[in-house]
């Protein structure tokens, strides 16, 4: 979230910190989480149909929904207690240690930057599809990809408040587009528009396909944990974070089920499993020009809202790591006029553009998913350590999640299943992503850590952690 | 009281090299499987598309019911253009060696990160709270 109130430089030459304004309520937390994630209903989730069939995708969607419910429960407790900007990165600094924090910061940056590349890719592809229908089949989508990323980066460079406000409005419009499509296909009259009886087939790969589908089923919810980025700016962290995050999860579970129901009732699973813009295609199949326009606008809005949120969050994570010296301090600069982390914003643009140009959508999404998955694996260990180092009653918690350690254990088990799901079909991508984090970790340990001020990494007013 | 660690200052050139190094690392590691085409792709390969134009395909031959065929056609597909999409199946046969290596890489990574983090965290705690402990 906004770091706009972090001023750089004072008369003494020491950085001056101005506290972030506590103005947000549960509705804002909901909008922040759902805003980044909603694009997952418009594209990407359907690759899970390709891996496990339509029924396999639905089962995987619910199982992964359980994974994210555990994420939301854990996140609500830790975030409402570590109520500081930076989200999981700040949590890792205080609970696990610098190398883990460096990795968590990278997970956030890579997950969001790859999602941003995927968003831009969808905008380009949709423009090409629409141009084709209007008789301009040879339209080059690449200028639209670059333009989308450049325009959103410029908006973020200039200031964040207005762009995030606009984000909330267009997210609501995109969600409304899904609801309109659902109503438009007359779900109360089976076989009139929706053809589930004729299109749904048994599990094409059996139960192993259901497990494999868990990889892309994550796309329905990936990014909901971004709600904790607002921790420092909510009026009551103990109330707003759990309420906003859990209501966001419920919204996404409903939206995911509606999306699956409409798409699976209109497209053969083989087509659905590789479509770039499945909901727009679904609207096309209804034969309604109005629905097609609404879904075109909804898809563009959701992609733009998501990319905008991603640039915002990725650049702030990169900026925070620069400020803490985990990365070159050059990235820790704030624009003197716009008060934005402008160097971090500019540095991440070429990475997003290159991946949007060079990699297919399913692989770009896989990079994003794997970075998210590594972050969730960290969260399960983080929760265990958090309760052990500061048992209940030793520090003031905004919220205490029930049934500990069950959510942490379930989360870890489901993460392991999702690693295996990724191994099935995307094993080389999995190893490549791990190679990146291993090499980056080695770089941090053997080179970068010497520039880090040790004691400055712990800023919470807590007692000494138990066992240390 | 524990002694405070004073980190060295990094010059402009050092910062520039670090930044470029990280960007190169991202490109090399993450684009490698894309260029090597080491994984399955949701989009059918170009060769399969070309191959499909050479043989006559039918909806029935592709295992599609009349309703499914009708939906394909509404989406602008013919049996020839749909064939590479329908034939682009995943192979879920598990290579035990590849699985063992992948597990070792993931487990090794987390063990390494948590062990080193713990060592670094102790330094942080010592500077912040002083020597001693509980």
C-alpha cells in the first residue's frame, strides 16, 4: 500500500519517517484483496481445466479454496499483530530472519511482476481477438502490451491515491460483469443457453488430473494475502484485516464457482483448457452482443485493475528491500515531488515487458503461482515460530485465529500437494524457479548481507523472542 | 551490551553491478524453460498446427459430440484447427528420478534458508536486545 508518506531526507541528512494515515476500514481491505485477484476469474484459472478436465478443475478450486482459507486465517493473526507496512516481508524480518525476509520480498516482487505481465498479455490478446472479429486479423498486439504497462507505470510514478481509488471502481465494475454474465445465461433454465449435460465429461486424466489441476486453481485466489499490505493504514487492524480478508475469500469463492459454472456450460473442456480470455469467449457463445461488450470491458478492467495493484505492490516490496539494504540502496529513494518509489517502479518495467513478449501465458502464470506458493509454505512455518517465540499473552495480538496449529499443518500439506501438481506438466519451470531463488539466496548470503545493519531489522516493540 | 555491526558503504558502481546481476539472474533462470521448451504448453505447438492441416479431420474422429462440435464452430474452429488443441494432452507419467531431484531441491532450499536465517536472526536479536537470552 501507499508509502507516499515516507519522506526522504531531512535537514540533518537522516531519513525522516512520517506515519502512514490510518484511514482504511474492512471495505478497503476487501477491495484491495479482491482488486488484485479478480482478474483470475477472467483468465488463467481455466488452464486447470486443461490439466484435469472441468470437474477436476472444480474440485481443485474448492480444495485450493481451503488452502487460501488457511492463508487468510494465519495472515489475519500475524498481520493484525505485525501491523506494519511491507506485509509478509516485514513479518519474516521479525519472526524468521534476514535471508527469509529477502526471499519473501522476492516472492512478492516476482509473483506480482509476473501477474502484471500476464495481465498485459491478456489485454493484447483480447485486442487482437476483437480486431479479428472486426476484420483486422493481422493486428499486432505488442504495442497494446507495452502501452498498458507503460501507462500504468506512469500512473504509479505520479502518485498512488487516485489510481487506487479508480482501481476500486473498476474492480466493482468487473465483478458486476461476472454477475451480469451469470444472469444473462439464464441458469434457472438448464439447456436453454448452458449445455452442461452435453459438454461435461468424466475426469479425462482420472484423479491424478485433479491433483495436477491444483496448480492453476490457485489462480482463482492468488494475491488475496495482499490485504496485509494495508496493515499500517487500517483504523483497527484487529477488526478490519480479518473481516476484510475473510469476506474477500468468500467473494472469490462465489465468483470462482459462478465463473466455472458459466464457462463449463458453454465450452468443450479441451477449448476451455487453453483459452486466453475464457469469459469473453463465453459471452461470445451466448450470441448476445451486449454481453460480449460487457465482458470485453470487464476483462480489460479486471486486467488493468490487477496490473495497477501489482505495480503498486511489487515496487513497494522492491523499495522496502532497498531501504533495508537487502538490495542496492539506490532503490530505496522516494520521488521528491510525487512521493512514490519511482526507481523501483521503473526498474521492474523491463522485466514485465520481456516476459509479456517472450513467454506464453500459462508459463508466466506458473512463475507467479510458484512464487506465491513458496510464500505460503513460508507462512505455515512462520505461524509455528510466531506462536513459539511469542506465546499467547506475551504480546498484544489484534486477532487470534482458532484451532492452531491445524491451519498451519493443513496449509503445509496442501502446499506440498500443489508442488506435486506443478511437477506434473511444469517440472522444468518448477526447477528453474527454485534455481532462481537458490542463486539469489547465495548472492544475498555471500555478498549482500554485509551491507545490512543487523539491529535495525527488528523494530516492533516486543520482548525478546523465546529461545533466542 | 553487544557490539553494533557497522556495514561498509557501497559505491555507485557496486550498486549498478548488483542491480544488473539480479536482472540477468531473473532472465536466465526464468526464460530458460521457455526457450528450451522443456515443459508442456497450454497452446498447441506450431508443428502440430501445420501437421493438422495436412490430414482430413472430422468432429466424430476427434471424439466430439454434435453439441460439442457446434460450440467449437461457434468459436470459429474447424475440425482441422481444433485437432491440435484436442490432441495437446498432458503426459502424467512420473519419472521417479526427476521427482526425487525436485523434492531434494525444494527441501534443500528451505533447509538452507531457515538455517542461515536463524544464524542471522540471532545476530539481529543480540544487537537489539543485548547479550543473554531465554
